C-alpha cells in the first residue's frame, strides 16, 4: 500500500500535501515525484504518459527566486515547476544530479503503479471531470489490476458537493477541509496553513478503506 501526493498547481499548497503524507504515513520514507513540485492536473497526466525521459532535462526555463534558489520550469509540460531543488549558483554536476533525481522518482512512481496492490492518491484543489477521467484511464492503462483511490481534498468555502458531481468515478472521495476543521486557523503562510488542516480525518478514511481492502482480498 502506498499513499502518493498529486500535489497542487500553486506553491505552498503543493508541498503541504507531500509533507502531510510524510508526517502521518511513517512508511513513506522516499520522496515521490510530485511531492515538492507545483503541478497542474494536466501535467500529472502528462507525466503518467511520458515515454521519453529526455523531456525531464531538455527545454527548461531557469529563473532566480526571491529565496535565492533556482526556479525550474519544464516547458514541455502544461505546468510543472520546481522551486526548491537547485541552489541559485548551481554547477553542471548539480543539474545532472537534479535530472537523475527526477528520473529515479519517475521510475519509482511507475514501479509503485505496476507493483502495489492498492494506492491512495491525494490531490489538493480544483479539478475537472475531464482531467480526472484522463487520470483514471492513464492508471488503468498502466495497470488495470491496481486498486486505487482518488482522495480529492480542498478548502471550498462555497461547499460545492463534489462527491455528488464526481460520483461515477470509482473510489473517488472528496474531503472539504472547510467543513471538517473545528476551528479555522489564522495562519497566513499557505504552506503552514494547509499543514494545520484536519489531515487526521483524511488518513482515517484511508485506513478504513485499506482495512476493508485487506479483509476482502
């Protein structure tokens, strides 16, 4: 069993998902592909379909961030950005290590999909039915025997009923932190604000469904 972050398309929210998984799921030792990347759902699907690893090292844009680190944008993809992986004055060897790191993480992601019996994917933020449909098709094309859940988390003050809207997707679960947080925190930093959400609720859902899976194998 694995719990895998599918991140978010904005900084702060993105890393908070991967950090929350590592905090609550102690067996998640190694970093996964999307843990610390800003990524659109379109690019999650693009990565799952990727067959040419050179796409990870070619045609990139490098900028300076306000934290004196390098912002790496993969231009082949819809939205795929690293804010933390390379220092500002990096050398060629640093960049080679950066590429090799994401190559290893991509291979690790595929191995999990090929070899695990059950995976819980967690994505924060808005998604569309078309994006979710492509994701389901991509996972099934890679391993149609894999049991997987799509845990869709958000903090939607409009309280839209996504569970009803996406009810035809098997093992889709929607969690609106706006409804389950007993107290709304006053933290202004997005990363720490999301970390302070009621993730226990999410992981209890995962544990419940995992035990159900084990009892019905």
